[in-house]
């Protein structure tokens, strides 16, 4: 069963991306014109500031190779549907959040492979790398996992608008399933490491630093 969990998680992520596409219309992208400054600022923070901050944290803390790479990877990934849900619950600007999520999700098809390739080659000791990284295959994976499902979701919304509520219910159920699976895989990978307590402590510290500094920085802006 364990070997099928990554496949299941990939399927669930695809469904969530379709759900994000269902929540999007072409009008959402017009936010670029009406809120150009806010969108540009949000993109700069997510695409540039977060990876730079994560890079600094991985250089400061004595993280293992896997944990350092994982923290940097998290900082480079888009927020996804969860960011939109948190924005909605906190009564934030949902239209702006959806626009940023959509644009960043598309941009990361290029930026994520580029950042990871650079990080593995230069920021980490490439001689100790345990990952066979290919930019081309990563871009193809990102496209199939993110861009195509988003386009499919937008098409579903356009051609089957009456089914929006059904899609929304499916996405919420999918997220309830995906989060525990992701947590299980993360915990399981920790159990395979030596000195679990040390790895866990510094990983938590790194994650807290990434979140707290980002929140303070964004608030001040």
C-alpha cells in the first residue's frame, strides 16, 4: 500500500489543480490591469523573496541535505488552493489571491526547475546529491501536474457552469484526504533518518522562520 501513496497523492494534487481552474475565469486575469501594482508585488514576494529567504535559512541552520532541499522546495512552490481558502476565511481579497495563485502556478513550471537545478548544483554539495534532476522532465511533469489540470478546470467551468457546486464539493473532499496523506509521507520519511529529533527540531525552526519573517515582511509592505 505504501508504494501507491505517492501515486495517490499525485492524483489528488491533479484534482485540486482542476478545482483551482474551476474557480478561475479569464476575468480573474484582468486583475493584472486593475491591480497591477499589488499583483506585481505579490509575484515578487512569491517568486523572488521566498526562495531567497529559504536559501538564507538553509545556510544558517544545520539542516540535513534532505531537509534543506525540502525547505527550499516548499518556498519555491505556489500556494495552491489552500492559499485561496485561507484568504477567503480571513476575509481577504479573494480575487487578488486567485489571480496570484494562478499566475504563480503557471510561472513555477519554469522557475521551479530553474531554482532547484541551481540550488542542487551550487547551494548544496552536488557531489553528495542523491537526486537525479532533469530540468526538461521536471518542466514536463509540472505542466502535466499543474497547467493542464488548471486549463481543464477552466474549460469545465465554461462549458458546464451548473456543475460548479459539485466540483467544489469534490475538491474540498480531496483536500481532506490529501493533507493527511502528505503528512504521513513526511513523517514516514523522517523515520528513515538518523537523529530524528535533531532533524525535526531544526526543520521546525526553519519552517517557523520562513513563515514568521514572510508574514512580518508582507505586513510591513
